[in-house]
C-alpha cells in the first residue's frame, strides 16, 4: 500500500461512467472485495507473509519483504490494519484503473475512507496496488 503523490490525482478523480464497469462480471467484483478482506484478515492475525502476498508485484518490489511492508501499514494505515468494522462502497474506474472504496471504522472509533487501487494479474488473480486513506468519509 503506497501513498505516492503521483497517484493522488488518480485516486481523487471521480467515478467513471457506469458502462465501463458493466464489463466486469459480479464474480470479479466479489474477487476484488475478497482480496481486500483477506489482506485485512491477515493483518488482524499478524500473518505478515499472507498480507504481503495480496500486494501487487510492484508493491512487493518496493518494500522488499513482508516485515517492512507490514511495518508501514501498521504505522500509516491503522484503520485498515485493525478496523473495528468495514463496509465496501463503490467500485470505480479511475484513469483506467479499478479502485475499490472501503469505509472503515478505525481502532480509535473514527470513520475513514480507503480507496484501493486493484491490479489484475496475468494469472487472473487480483492484487492490491495501492491504498489512499482519508479520515472521515468522502
């Protein structure tokens, strides 16, 4: 999960037209949500290796190992590292990328909005290619 300034315009942009999402089958939408759910479950169980496995190859390369990746998440992304509750929102197409919204209540009881950039891999699986987190719901 990264918050790169270059990625902010991508994630701040609005939703794409509905017809762009029409081609994504419901099973694929469910698969995207399952990857996010599974990574959060791995965080909750302190399974660093499993959590790191849901990150895209680019994110894995950037951090190098599960320990550094999870340390970054623990420090900067507490609401998704240890959420009290969560609910999926819209699946957006932003600049050609799929972005899944997730409303979370962090461990401090405050609401946040996470936007996950998803990457479709050659083997058909989905991986998380970034996350931007806002305090409050947008």
